């Protein structure tokens, strides 16, 4: 079992609310990632980080933002949630040479 | 365009039976191929990872094969158990960037019936 944690596991909120999805890992990994996954679909990379103070956008355009102030922490923020943001969000981390990515349990977000 | 295609999309088998899942990819230049198991509502968990030079790797009842020439991989599950019910995702990494970009298939949804 990988030591990567996500909170909350489930979240139902109204349109326009600001939310932050938490992700933390205790493995000391430099690289961290956020993926978005809709049911029956492949994972899409929305943000990644090479290390502290390093963040990049991924392949899928996202209105979310991320920060990496500490190695172990990689939160994702939505300033104003919309129903189109309803999805599962998965956080992952890997060592410097990313042969293996370890995934967190995911956050299931529903925006009403 | 780099792609990963999996078949079948879904599969139902009886407990104790064997099954084989397929993965075809066009990712180039190839670095490695992974199979992940994703239980409903959970994050993916790695089963196997194979580099270019490896053509088979086992992890308990799971055996993955790789043919880098034809760009095909398979995951064979032996003596299936109810706990094998999950989505199995094929993931291919390229070596064209330091990120080691991952390309995900949509997964095969396996259901094991008693």
C-alpha cells in the first residue's frame, strides 16, 4: 500500500464554491501529479510538479490551480466550482525517475 | 498520435476461470508498459511493469506479456477470484521527456461471478 493520501474522499458542493482537494505523500517523492478521471474513461493529466515551487499544466485543460510549497503536499484548488467539474480526481507521486507512479485513493467530486 | 487501446471493454467470467486482457499501443519512443488494477472508487495499484527488453513478467496469478515489435501486451489472470473484479488499465510511458509521460488506456472492466 502506497503512502499517499487524499482528502476528502467524497465531496458534494454547490456551484460557485471554492474548494481545495488535499494530497500528501510520505515517501519523499519529488514528482507529484493530478489526474482527472470520468467513469469508463482514461485518466487525464491536469497538473504535475517536479519539486517544491515547480508546477506545470498537464495535457487536459483545467480551471484548477495547484501549489507545491512542501515536498509532501500538493493541493488542488477550484476557485469557483461548476457542474462540469464533477469527476474523480486522483493524485499520484513518483521518484525522480518515474518508472512507478503511486496513486492515492481519489476524491469523488460532485458539483450541483 | 500516441494511443493505448484495450480490449475487451468489459468481461464477465466465473470464479476459478482464466482470462486474458489485451492492450495495443502506438506510443513512441517506448519506455515501459504497466498494468494497473483499479477497484471501484479507488486509485490504480500497479501489478506489473515491463521495459523494452522484457517480454513476460508475473505477479502471483497475474502474468503480463509484451511484444515490443508488434506493440502489443496482454495480461493473463489465472484461477480468477471474486476480488479480481476491477478495472485493469494498461499504461505506456514514453522516453521522450524527463516527465516520462504516461498514456492511459480506458481499461477493461472485469467482473468475476461466483
